[in-house]
C-alpha cells in the first residue's frame, strides 16, 4: 500500500515539474524571444547569392588596368509578382515607361534559359540614387529584389582585345560548368576568358526569411547556413600598359597588328589588333547590346583579333628562318656570294629582284634581302637529299620550322589562336600527284621568300624574333606574369623550348639583321644609342596594295624586347611596319622618343590607311598557289632600299 502511494506521489511530482517547465518555456518564447513570431509571419526562405569581387588585373609595373565598380541589378522572380501591384508607381521609382516594364518581363519561357520560379535580371545597372529611392519602397513589390554586382572598368581605355570582356552566361556555359546559374557573368574574351577560373572567385549565399508581403524579416537560423564569397585572384599581367597605349595610338586609322615579347621570359609586353575600340564600351550597361551590334557590323571588323586569328604570308622576314636551317644543315655556306643580276632565272623566266649592292655572303643576303639568294638557298635545303627527293627535303625543313612554333598553335594563354599554315610534302603530293608529274623544289621556291601557301600569325612572327634574340631557344609567349597571392602561373610557360639551331648559327643571322638596319633595307628602324636587329618584309597582295611587315629585337646584346608589326595594305616593309616597330622599341627602352625622331612619330600617328583596307579583300581570305604567287618578270618583289 505504501509502495502504491509513493509511486502516485512520484508521478504527480514529475507531472508538476514538466508542466512548470512548459509554462516557463512558453513564457520565455512569448515574452523574450520573437524569432518564432517572425518565423510564423514568414512565408518563404529567400536564397540570395553573394557575388565575389572579380580578381583585379595589373600591368607588369603594378598599374591597375582592370578594376571593379559596384552595380545594382534589379532582380525579379516572375511567379512571386503581385498582379495587383501599382505598376505606375513602380515605373516612376525606376524612371522607366510601362512599355519598358512589359518588355523587361517578357521572356521566352520555352527556351530553357528562363524559369518563372528562378530570379532573372529585370533591370541592369540601376543608378545609386534610383537604388536608394527604390530600396525604401521595395516591400510594396513582392517578387522584386536588388542584387549587388560588380562590373569591369578599364582605367586606361586600351587593350580591348587583350583584356576581353564579360558576358551573362548562357545555357552552354551552365551545362559546361554547373557552378554557374542564370544571371551570372563569365569572361567571354581575352584574359577575362582565358583566366576565368582564377579571376571569377567563389560565390557565397545568404538565406533570408520573407513575410507574406515579400519583405525580408531577417536571416534564416541567424545566418548559420550562410557562406561568404571568396574574391578572385588578383593577376599581374605581363603587359606594359603604356607601351600598349602607345602602339594603339600609332596604329590608329590602320589595319594590322603588333606583338612585342620579352625574349628572356616569353612575357608579352604589348599585343594589339587594329582597328580596336574602347573596352569600356562593352561594360554591362543597358546600351551594351546596341554598341555590340554596331561593332559587330563595322566593315573594318574591330572584333577580329589579327594578332592570333589572321593568317599572313610573312614575306621576307622568313628569310631568317631559311638562313638558320640552311646553316644548321650545312647547305648554306655563310661565305658564299651570289650574282643577282636583277633577279632569279628559271625555265626561261626571270623572277625579278630589286636593285641592291652585291651579295658576297649571307650577311649581305639578309641585309639587302636578295630574292635570288633565297630562292637558291631554299632550293638547296629542299634538294639536300636529291632533286627527286624534294618531299624528304621539305619534311626536314618543316621539322625545324615546327620546333620554332610554326604550323601549329604556340599554346599561348589567350583564346582563338590560329595555327597558321606550314605546307608539308603530303600537302604538295595532293596538289601535284605523281601521275601528273609531281612537284620539285622550283615548284615551291616561293616559300624561300615567305610567299606561297606559307602563312603565319603575328604572334608566331614575334616569337621567331624572340627565339633569334635568345640564340635559338624560346618560351611560349604568355600574358600572366604572376598572381598577387602567390598562386603560380601555368608551368608550361616556364619551360625553355629548343629549336635545334646552334647559338653560333643564330649569331650569323643576328649580324645579318643588325646590318639590315645599319646599311640595308631597314635603315629607317635605326635608333640612336640602341643597336636594333631587324628584317623587313613586303607581303604580296594580288587584291590591292602589298602588306608592310617587319620584325626585330633590341638591343643586340642582352635583348629586352622582340617585336613583329604587320600593317595591311601599307606597301614596303620599310614604309610603315619598320618605323612603327622602331618607335615601339624606343618607347620601351628609353621611355620617350628623341626630338629628332618626332617627325617619324608624327607621320606614323597621322597616316590614314583605312580607305586602302576597305577596298581590298581581307588577307585572311587570300589563297595563293606556289608558282602563281611568284612575281612576273616586271614585278619587284621586296623592299625598296630607299625607304
């Protein structure tokens, strides 16, 4: 009996204690803790993306060349819009019309790019004053919210192709990388595209409670599930932005390209395609689409990046390559001279050369750019294994050229690189099958002077100048110098590539290039106090004015810069390409242009060659046959020494 009474008493005590705890907890929640009240009022959890700051880009001298500006995007979730909202007041707050309101909401829901339950951008880049005014009244318009973003700005307004731009992602981007979502931005060109994974950073997320009026009432679970964004890596590029700007100034009203490289590292100092445009025009603004369309339809094709996409016959600068390979294979005797007599005779035809002093050795051959010399020396290489074994001789030649980066992509850290075209024996076997007589060295001897089917990109030409400066070795040209947080650049850009050409043979070519500037076809490229080693070229254009070509490096000893300049429809190599390259070299090495060279600078800066360009077929479309591309008997082929 006592046990039963004791058990009843224990049960009563437990019930009383439990009731007391419940009463106390209810009192605490109702009086001291309002979180459940807020949660009760809340009808949805809003997931807001926290976008990271995109990595900044600096030039090699630590000048900021790409930065971020805060931007306010008005986002909307279509399914959450209150159909009874006051659209007149909403439009007044934003400064838009009702027609613009309807257009901005109208989406192709069947495209898969948009969803009525997923936020999308209603209005981009709202001014700060509009944002402040709207933010106070945003609770009246369920479904709408402001997303803070960063857009790119370019303080120097140059380097449009080089730096690139950002775009809103499309379905292909999202399918390729699930970390992107509709409304995100992605690097779409230039450095922005190539180093997207380094620059973009990592997104964060905030979970917010919203009430039945769409108002944010606080963080969900006190922000315990929130994650912070991580900024992108700040990049130090190899570019000298002052040199880049100077090159763009010299190339205004011209069509062509310039690439400058630091030989000892492979770092690209300047890389410009002309015509170009102000990169700030493609900021993520409401007028961007209209500007993009105008640039896209411009007959001068400013979006076409001629540094890596255009394939050009290199002209006589290719003679340096013939020289290096001939010396290495022993087919070219550096002390052998040639009697030019105005041209090269073959099969009853005269392939004319320009008038120049006698050619007593290979240095003279390069300095005076003798076509007769190089028709002969190229044939000597191709015929090394016999006149009937030209295919094997060309393959031998191509094996060296390939090690120099020709006929293939160099692998630079830049999109849309073209491989150019290095003709092979298999290629000529298809064009000239043996059943029809085949082909021999005379068929393709135009390659010896940089013509025919041979095509190089400007970046490849600049790389050849750099490898000559490096005495036969080269690094893959690249735009990333380092990252500020110590993240290493891709390791392939630190590997020294061998060409199989000895330093001694490179020295002979270097002396020929030096004499080309001292007493030959490139005298206009001479710079007081600096020994420039260069080679002019004139690339034939059957559709109009020939193309002006020049590549060089300086100083001769311990070179600091190698450069290639290609100016379309500009005539002799010494007319425009050589003086432009010379000015670029002086600007980089000296920091300014000497007063006595200001006249040359003004002539280059003020020259307008655009009309010539519009009247001709783009060089990238030209197709030339091997023998047909050789000059007629009355056509001079190379540089005018007087220029």
